[in-house]
C-alpha cells in the first residue's frame, strides 16, 4: 500500500494495527504467552485456532475465551508440533473451518530440563530441538501453501537465550537461535509471496513455566523480583503488531520484549 497522508489518520492507524477479520493459528495456545496471544487476537476480532498436546487443555481456554463474547472465535485442536501427522491434521482442521490461514504464530516451546551441556543427555538435546526448532519447521511447512496463496504473516517465538549465552540452557539457546535464523531466511524466500516473517525474542515473562523456575506463586509485580519480568500480554501486543498491517514494511526482524536493556547482559570476557 502506498504511503499517503491518509495512513496518518487515527482511524487508519487503528485499522492497520488490528488483526480483525483474519484467521490465526497459535501453537502452544493453552498456557502462558500463547494463551495471551489468543486472547489478544480474539478480543481484536480475529478467529484463532489454538493447539497443544492435550485436547482438554485447549478446550478449557477456548471455552473461556468464547464465553466472553469477544468479536473473534477460538477453535481448539489437539496437536503435537513434533509429530508431522498431527501437524497435518491441524492444517486440515484449520482449512476446513476457516478456509485457510492469514497469520501463523509458532509459539509452542519449552526449555527442557536444562543443565551444563556436558551433562545434557542426547535424548534431552533432541527433544528440546524437536519442539522449539523442528516444531516451527513442521507447522510452517504444513501451512506454507495456505499462507503463500493469499499472503500473510508468520511470527515465531525465539528467545533472548538464543541471542546471549545463558548457562545451563544449551539446547534451548541453540534451538531458539535456529528459530531466529529460520525467520530471516524465510522472510527472504517468502517476500515474493507477500508473506512477512518476523519473530519475538522475549526476556523473562511471567508464565507458569517461569514462575515455577523462579519459585514464584503468582505473577509478581515487577518490583518484587530481582530482575525485570514482563507479562504474557506484553509479548502478545508485540506479536499482534508484527502480524498486523501496521508492520507491513517489516519482515525478517525480531522484536525483543525484554524490559530495560540491562535485563540481559551479554557475557563478558
Ligand atoms: P508455557 O509452558 O506456559 O506454554 C507452552 C505452550 O506450548 C503450552 O501451551 C504447551 O502445551 C505447548 N507445547 C509444548 N510442547 C508442545 C508440543 N510438542 N506441541 C504442541 N504444543 C506444545 O510456556 P511460555 O513461557 O508461555 O512459552 C511460550 C513460548 O515462549 C515458548 O516457545 C518459549 O520457549 C518462549 N519463551 C518464553 C519465555 C518466558 O520467559 N516465559 C522467554 C522467551 C521465550
């Protein structure tokens, strides 16, 4: 779309920042950041397919979000992103219900057990790479035709762990660095198809996994913890921006919702 003064009016800025009327797929939508992305999207008027490995988990989120009379709707689908058949079934269910997809958010992931690299067992290495990196490939591959047919947006969930060295998170850091690299590569490949591919690279976000890690019972006030910690909705807002037309000239980029720059410091020496 050409840049005109019209784009600077409040109404057009609102419209371009919205994902209303779009169909989005959010993997790992039963919890934490994925759940917040689904909530943000349906509140804005998108239809959202959420998946996780257990149907009951996505059903519970869909029931809650659909009951709240938001403009968009939620379709819960059981899917393990590491299983190609399961991912193909997710794509089929999405096309059957909504005709295709406009926005793909590859959010499913996890750190695994962690530990110094020399103590990481081969199976643990494989499982962390599988869910974070291969899972992103699997789902993107399954939705490729649908996305490239009419154009769209992909937003991948990387991590600051993939940018900086974080002790005892070797497999996770490597997987997330791979997600960032894949994001840049795909942005180039799919630019001719009008598909933008970007990523978010969050810092510490108050999700169940991170609360457990820090031993926190509830989502803390920022001042209650010894480092900056964000909310899942702060990541969801960045994802919505990247998925919307407001980011129409942005592809192959990564936004880092991390709080102040000193939250993550690169290793010295
Ligand atoms: P979470 O544990 O609350 O949610 C993870 C979601 O992924 C859940 O819905 C889970 O069921 C799903 N999932 C896990 N394995 C799956 C599989 N094989 N197939 C389908 N779904 C699967 O975690 P959180 O914190 O919300 O993380 C979401 C994403 O954000 C992950 O990719 C994580 O690595 C990333 N991230 C999180 C940060 C944080 O501080 N919470 C920081 C940086 C990145």
